[in-house]
């Protein structure tokens, strides 16, 4: 299968290794991965902040770049959520029904990485090995927007030598919320502190999730508190062979 990689801004800028991990895992399963270099920001920040026309300018760019591909995969639940859940409604809000129809068709071809593995490829064992205690944080977009529930845990259970530990309050927000963290910093950090406390109480060595944005927030709090907790994207774990 030919897969187009939608890397997203934060991964391109700060976590290119996560994109490489996605490529390594998919190629190890026998699939071809291509990276359309014209891709840009999906417009999530603009749309979430009320700038619909500016955000839809980026949605049109997304359509132009990815329309030729039957399958688009991304290691970001929040950006996939934007494409699948926000684009169409925003286009209808400004009265562009033609764009809404085009984006609705395109959205059906866009998948978050873990759901592509479990729901499309029907794979839970990718041959990874990672001898560490790992807890999973279901981010808000992955759980509430995309409806991803058991797939990531199934993938973790397929990793050799990995010990999965439960996380108290796992379905609670980490406090990041994009621009929310900038506008409401004290509240954001307080919520993040609760998430870090629960991760530490689980005795996990690593906390993983499907969004590096949320992991940046959690990891920053854990680092400032000088804890030993590490944060890793699920894709990075699935590419491990320790």
C-alpha cells in the first residue's frame, strides 16, 4: 500500500524522529511511504482561535497536496482531528459548500497512525521490543474527537518485554489544549501537574501518547520537577528494538 505521510508542524520542527519512526514501522510491514514536501500547517491553531478563513486557506493547501493519495497517515491525533472534524464545519460556516464536500471526501482517507495500524491494517504486533514500564495517556483529540480507545493499548501489548501499567485518571486532559496553555498558563500547569503526579504514582518509566504537543507539555512539567519520567510518542516505541 502507498501511504502519504502528513507529518504536522510540531513533528517537523521538534520531533522529526517520530516521523522517521512512522516510516520505519510502515516500511517494515511492507508498505511504501511518501512525503509530499509541499505540505504545510493544517490550520488547527487558526480554526480553533476563530480565524476560519485563514484556517481554510490552509485546508485548501492540504487538499491540494494530499488529494492525489488514497491513504494519508499522521502521528498526530489533534491534527487528524482538525482535518476530519473541523474542516467541513468551518467550510459550511463560511458558505463554501463545494469546499465542504471536497474536504469531507478527503477526510475519509486521513488516519492517525495507531488507528491505521489497528483498524485498517489489522496489526497489533509490529515486531518492536522495549523493556520498560509504560503508561498510556489518551489525549483529548485521540479519545474525544477521533474515538480511539483500545488500539494503542493493543499495540503496546504487542511490544516484547514492555510492561504496561495503568494510569489513574487516564482520560483526563493533560492541560495543554494548544493556545489554552498560553492564555491560561497557571490552570494549564495545574492540570499538567495532576497528570504528572498520576504518572509518577503508576511507577511508569515512560508515558506515551499519540500527540507530541501534549507530551511536550507533560514532559516539560516532569523535567522542571526533576523527575525521571520520560515521555515518548507511541510511534517511537513501536520503532524500538531494544
